[in-house]
């Protein structure tokens, strides 16, 4: 365990005091195995992972607070759902619309595994809640749109209803309360419990779908409802709630104003105060907390704040710039030695290795003088990329290096479950350069600074195919793998390993820059300002439409048609170094002054 975790853990224990320990249910397969869902719907595939990593760093789980979610059994699911619905979930033509993606992006077995793990996690969370006092948080669940014979709205099965049915079969005969604080009404849950007097269902939402049974205590709030009015309505709902032996709380993260799908207007602090008030109201009663909806890049923060509230009584503060993926990759990097990656023994880099990187072109002994094929495969496995590829249907990975005119090439190929034919799934061409060769001046560095220049980088999902009229992204032959963030972070760490100060690339398309924006910045202040303005003013347009508009010259800047102009983007190789205080990162107000997107023609 990294040393820097330990003071946080002792402080967490002191703050937690005599509170019951938070128990968290999770599984590595909670990552949704879709490659396009984030771009299409705003639903992050790794919300559960990011929240868990933050809670672990903060010491919120205690010593034995993490429980692995089991798969729900078919017999458990059939206690609530019809055989017709369950059988239909094996069809990508059915699963795709439930999650807002096309059938080509549905690896059925992996998706069903995620769903069944989440349902099994809620079942186990309920058992844990009944076994001893204190809250239990399942990091995936609250699928309240799934009815006995209907699946919709990212909800294939109703985990709360299945959990109650399983507990009943095991002998639990107490009363149940479901407090649904997602931004949308619990139509599926209402259908599952209709006519059951032992279950109370109360809801605050920002949408009136007009289809809930009269026994549901539903409060529909106006669009944009702020913190104060929401918390007042919450208090009134809790005053009406009957006592119950087991509570399910769906602490939807989609209630905040920034959420692209929810219609309410809470602040992040207001959503956290909602959780604190519910926790205080429930006291020591058995309670299961579920994340429900939450969309956009910051949805993980709201789930993490829910977990912090349950653990410490208050959410505390999560810095806005915190990147959980970077923190986790930093932890993993600390477990990988140079001997693991390249069998270099105790010496980190030799002059000969650096000569391979920055000297005359010749066939590399190792990739960038450092990595062996086995070392690359080990790293890809540790960082979770191979597991994701396996869930998409690939196997038997092979890593090859060679020299091309632009630099050194690394290629990852794989077979599939259906054929031994090999497919390229990852390919990168990089070159070690000094800044002057790119006419690049990095803040605080001179022209001799060494950088890792990425000439070519592609993530390919050849098992998928573009169907139903979906246009590929500019420059795209097959769909991507949904690994852009992870791959960018890995390349940055490669740059650090080989002694470069930065990773640099020139994105050929707007969507490439969007994918890399978490790790990289445009070096030119004008280019960065223009990119920020375009992101701001095209934010309401799906990325696939926006990048085509930019590529085709259908975007006007200050009234003039403008096409994408590739410019240098860079990421510091040192994970502790950032761009703050440098001119290369203009404030948003500066970006507005530099250039403003005026029209889409």
C-alpha cells in the first residue's frame, strides 16, 4: 500500500469515530462494456470504479468494507421478471436501445454479466444491511425503470424488486421502504410493487410521466428546482414516510443542474446535503444506498460524495481538478518496476537505450529502449486494458515492435472467440525528439527538452461494424474501443518512464482532441482558447455531429467559416506537474475574448 495513503486512513478512522463502518459492494465488471455509450448518452462507463478509488484513498471503507458482488441467479431474476423479458435480453437488438447504443456496440455476454453483477450486488447489500447496523452502498444499481415485463432507460432488470423478492424467499417478512431520489420517476419499481402493501414507495423527481399508481407518494418538482426548495420537499416526503424494517435509497446523481439528462437544478453541495439529511433521518435502520442515474464526466464525484457522507456523516470536499483515473494509474505504476517492464535489472536507462531513443534510427532492441513485449503485456493487464478487450470478445493477445519511417511502432493484435484470424486492436507510432525539432517551447523548458512525439495512435474494434446509417468519425475505419482516456494516460506514463518531460501530439480531428483533453492541453494559448470556446458552444451537440461539422467547415468563428487546424497538444510526463500559472492555459474568460463560436451553418 502506498505510504501516502496511510495518514489519510488514520485521519479517516478518527473522523469516522463510533459511526458504523461503511460497507461498499462492487465488482470489476461494473464497468459497462460499451465503447460509444459515454459519447452518445453521457453515461460514464467507469463511474463505479472512479468513486471506489476515491473512497479507498479517503479511508472511507474501513478495514473490511469492500464486498464483491456476486452474479444474480436466473431463478432470482424470474421471481420478478417474466421469462419473455429475460430471454429477450440475449438479443443485442433489444439491449442496444435500453442503453441508448446501437446493436453493434453490444457484447451481449459482457453486458449481461454487468447487469447480473449489479442485481446480485443489491441482493447482497440488502443481506448485509439486515445483518448489522449501518448503511451499505452498492456502487451500481437503482434500476428503477425496469418493470416485470419491460426494460428501458438504462435499466434492464429491477435490482431493488429482485432483492426484496429474494429476501422474502429467504424468510424476511418485514416492511420495506424505497426512497427514490433520482431525477426521474420510478415507473418500473412502481409496477414491480403494485398491490404490495408491505412496500412504501416515495419519490422526488423533476419529470411528470403521469403513469405511477396512486399509492406511490410522488412529488414532481419544477424544472431547475434549486437546493432550498428541493430540501424542503424532501423534508415533507420524509415526514410522510412510514417506519420500515429495510430501506432502499436511490441517491440519484442526476439531480444537479449540470447533469445533461436530469431536469432539476441542485448544486453538488445541495445533493450532498440531501444525502446527509436522509442518513440522519434513517439512523441505524437497515439501509441500502444505490446510485441510480448520473451522467456526464463528473457523475463519479456525486457518487463518491454520497459514499463520503455515509462514511463520515458529511461529504467533505473533492477538488474539481481531481482525476481518479490518474490517481489509480499512479498507484498501479508504483507496482511495476523497470525489471517487470523490460528486464533491465537495477539500472533504469543506459546511454545505449537513450541513444536508441534520441539518436540514429535503427531497429530497437526494446520499444523505446525500455519495454519488452512481455513487459507491455504485463502493463496492459495491470492497467485493465486487456480485461476490457476480453469482455469485448478478444483473446490471445500478441505485442510486436518494429521500426517505421516516422519512428517506433507498437502493435497489439488479438484473435477472437469465433476465429483464430488476428486483428489489430491497438497501434501506436512514437518518436523521441527534442523540442526544437518541433519548434515547440514548453513553459519552463528550453529547446533541448526531450519529448515523446506521438505520430500515430489508433484503438480499433474490428468486431464491431457501423450499421443503421451511423456515420464513422472522420478518419475512422472501424469503431473505437472506448479506451481513449486510459490509453492517453498510459502514453503519458511511457513518456515519464523513458525520461521525457512531456508527451506531444498533433490531433488530426476535433474528436481526437476532445478525447485527449483530460490528459493534454494545446501548447499555443490561442489554440487552447479556441478549443475551449468550441467545446463550450458545441456542448449541446453530440460529439459525432460536432466533429463532422468542424471537419466539413460548417462551423463559423467570429462569422467566418473555419475548419479544424491541427496544433500541438502536450501533457507533462511528471504526474505531479500541471499547467497552472502558465500562459498556455488561458482562463475561460480569455478564451471567450480570443475567439467565439458564432454559428453552425
